């Protein structure tokens, strides 16, 4: 059962949430102009008028943890925000694929569909990538960038734009919690300042290098510079409330115990460095990112070789593309078809709008095991009347929060 429910308002362009809400692990949903947030412990917060503000307000928790308003709206599957943020890849072109995966790994698409990720599954701009507590995944993007994550991690693929002919491009990712490794591809190597990772504590700017980093549930941040597989070392700029810090030597680590605590930069040997990331876990995540990029580059070389041979054989008719193509194309095309029980539904939103009374065995009260809450009014609109007799099918924020409190488990 939830232990607390609170209604808060937008003040000064921000929403201050109670300290007992685990903000970085919270689930979000939009109901009218209000934002509903709920954490694993059952704490529920209703941010009145969140979506009515001209500019979406940031969420700020105790200790200085801060979530960008647009990121929160994306996590709530707010369609208007997703459309407004759509960029060069809004036509559905994949920006990368899964190289390795183990345990529970899911992607929530911009249309709200939630799918289980497997090796070869494609990923798209706007996807929310999540792993379970034992899940691990390594992604490789079209420019050769690789990104791996584990330990109950959550990340949003905000934007990736890349021109393979010129090497120009940009990429932005947002991460919330977990252990991560990043290995630079063509974008960060050729476009200084155009590769960024946003965290609840600071922004990490990457200039052609590799790194391992983690974000704890309370916002604690660790970032460690590592060499690329060929031995080259770039640099990392980390900018937050306490200014900017630059890592440019292998083994340099920035550690920030909490968002409201000044960070420190130290140099560590590899055993001490990886101890910050769970030792074996950190090594495994970093190795997965390195190997993902290595396999990607190997496939590119093979494909280029096939194209060259085909071009020589067909120089008279102009067929230069070769028949080799992407050897993994067929495997990747069907890797993202498995979906979880939600079938793309926003479970938290269903709970807020649905009938939450009844048998709790399957989480939705109807005993059918689908964990989807029906509204019970027989009109197939999935919107339950509020029962207050005014015919508007709308509850007050407090009523909505109470419906969450009385009938739901973890989304």
C-alpha cells in the first residue's frame, strides 16, 4: 500500500516533490493537465497543472536531484511532447540496434508500445530503454557509437542525427539511474561538442573517447575516463551546479556523492576505478560496449569489401552496391517483435483512469492475468466515469491519487 499521497503545484517554473518520493525510479502518467508520479514504495505525487505551463517545469527533489520537464513528459508518454521533439528520424528510421542482451530489457517506443529487446532488435529516436535489476544490454548506433547499461538502468534516446558521407552529426541521450559505458563513434570523434549525455546531476560532453559512469538512486554520480580500444584517449566535460570539470587522462574519475555536494576529481588505478561500479559489473558493462563497437566495425569492413568486389565485377552497368549488404539485416529486422504483457499500454495511466477495485491477483482486479485495468462501463473507451454524478468522467487530482493508492501494484 502507498505510504503517502501529496498534491503539489508549479511554483517559479519548477515542481518541488517530497523527499520521500524516489524520483529517479518513479513512473509517470499524464491525466488532463496534471502529472502523476509514483515510485516503487507506493508514494504518489500529483503535480497540478504540470502540462498547462507554457514551458514544462523541471521536477526537483530533496538533495538537488533534478529532472528536465521535457524528459518527464517523455517518460509519461505525452504525445504532444513527443511530436514537438521529433527530429530527423521521425519517419521511423532506426538509429541503432541491440548487439547483446541478457535478462529483462525493454524499449518503450514513442507511440507508447513496449517491446522486449533481443539481439538484433532495432532502436529508434525517442525510445526509452530500461533493464531489470539483472538485465544488461549493449546498443550500437549507426555512427559506430556503442552504449551499454545494466543495474536497473533507464535511458532515453533523445536524438541522433548522422550523415555517413560527411561524418557530421549530433547525439543526445538522457539517463536516470544505472551503470553505463559509452564508446565514441564517428559523431563524437568528428563533431566536438555534439555528443552529450544528460544526467539528473550534470551534463556529460564527450569528445572522442570512452567512459564508464553510474548514477545512484539518490543522484550520486561517478564518471571515469577510459581509453578507446585502439589506445586513443579523448576528453570529457562534466558541467553541473558546481561548474565544469574536464577529464582527459586515463583513470581520472569525477565523483559526486550527492547533487548538492561538490564533486571531486581523482586518479585511480583500474582495480580501484572499477570498484566504484561494482567491480565485475563495471568491467562487464565496459567490455560489452567495446565488443559491440568492434563487431560493428568488423561488419562494416566486410560489407565494404563485398561492395568493392561487386563494383569491380559490375563496373560496366553501374551496380556498385554489392550483394553482400548488411549481413545482419535480416536478423535485425525481426528482433523487436516480442512485447510484454502491457502490449504498449501505459499501465500507470490505465490505473489512474480505470476501476481499481477487485481481485489484486493480477494487478488490475479483473482476475484475467493481463494486468490491464478495464473501466467497467461497457463502452470500450477505457475511461471510467468518476461517479460524482456530474457526467464529466473527470476526477479531481486528489480522487485520482486516491484511486492509485487503493488499487495498484508496481507498474
